[in-house]
C-alpha cells in the first residue's frame, strides 16, 4: 500500500490517468460539469445499474407508485412486506428519475430550475424514501443487500458531480480490496493442501483480471480485451483439477471436492463484486468462515492419519470427485 500518497492524487500510467484511493490506483474518468443534464444522466445510469444487480421484480414503473405504496402499507406478513418494500423503493427511484428527466427537458426550453423548485423537492423526497427502504433489498444472489449501490441515485441528486465521482472511486477501491481478500483467503487455504499445488497462480491471475474489470466501463475501447481476459482467467481457474495420489483416501477425495466448492463460491462472489463495483462484506465474511472451517477439517483429517489417530472415515465412491468437478464446470458455463 502506498501509505505516503494522498487520497485523490492523480498520475499518468502507461497513457491512462489513475487516481489514488484507499491503497489502490484506480482508472480515472473525466468529470463532467455540474449541471442538471449531468445529474440526470448520473441518476438514470445509477438507477439502471442498480436494477441489474438487485433481486428481480423491483423495476416497478413510476406510474404504479401509489399501488406499490398501498401494497406495502397493507401487508402484515414480514417476509412479503420486505419484498413489497423493495418494490416500492424501485417505484420511487423510477418516479424520481422521471421527474428529473422532465425538469431537464423544461430547462432545455429556457426555463430556469432552482434547487427549491417544488418538483426538485419532490424528487429528493422520493430518492430519500427509496434510500430508507434499501435495507429491504437483496443482491440478485440473495446473499445480502448492497446499500452502497442502492444509494447511488440519491447521491447523484444531492452531491456535487465531482463528489459523486469521488464516492465511486472509493467504492471501487473497496471492491478491489474485497477481491484481494478473497484471493488471499482462498490461496492461503488451498495452498496448504498438496492436492491443490499449482492453483495459487490461477487464483492470483483471476483476481488481477477481476480488479481490471472492476475499474473499466463498458464504453472503454479496451473493454473487449479486459472482459476476455477476465472470462479466460475464470475458465482456467474453474478447470483446475486436484492432484490426487494414486493411493487416494476418502479424506483426500473429500478435501478435493470441498476445495473445488470453495473455488466455485469464491469465483462467483468475485463476479458479483466486480460487476456491481461495490464490496459485499457479508458474503465475503461468510466465505472466509467457510475457508476457516475447511482448514479446521483438513487439520483434523491429517491428525487421524498420525499414529494413535482416529480411524479413517469411510471411502467415497470413486466417481464422486469427477461428478463434483463436472457439475461445477456445467454451472460455470451456464452462468456465462
């Protein structure tokens, strides 16, 4: 980490401007002028982006806002109320985006729109209410909410455009840190197992490609190379096969199948993080806990092979590991 570099420092690296935040040099983008048009574009883009990454069914048209509110307020069953609250939040975001779009259109006709305009106040109220409902919204994986992403339309409304971009850079840095933590945890866990010798470089290559993808917008000319590198690195990691000994034991096969499961879970989580460009701390924490359990189980299995240890567990079917690997490769192909 560059501890002596100030937050927000910019430098040119190989023809690309980068900005420093929280230990990472992140690809920098030109900040537009702070105008209603710029805010409109940010709100629209942020709203579209959040609907891509949250659970399905939340993109409720603004014309159905009152219906969504009535459905939410009349619901008493907690699980259903959570879903309806998330749907109401979606309708509120869409209503705010529609209002702001019309205000920009009016301004284009020469009408000056002041911050205390009644419609501007209504837009802000809708965004703030939607933000408050964000705790009811889950990521599309169903694992956790992504509050940082859910709050972006509101930040685009209330923050100066430059500050909005700064908040984006900080979130990208946090996402990169999350990717590095996952790679460190997975490498540190599997590197202890001889059957996973050679997997660490594949994990590192995948994490490096994910961080580049995390900072690169789809509109960039090099997105074709960036995305291709990310996908290929993931395919190589998914194709890794544990090096089981000829005289493999049931413990060897169990460790191999569980390790492959950790690889798949880690890979899926990295995909979620780098596509949304926000950290997912709850999911990352749960993955770390699974790695810790795997290490504990592996240590216990090693202990049973020592003199005076417990009896070896029953041997698994010889085809069990190949079924695990085939299933994971098929799931990986379907996810792409």
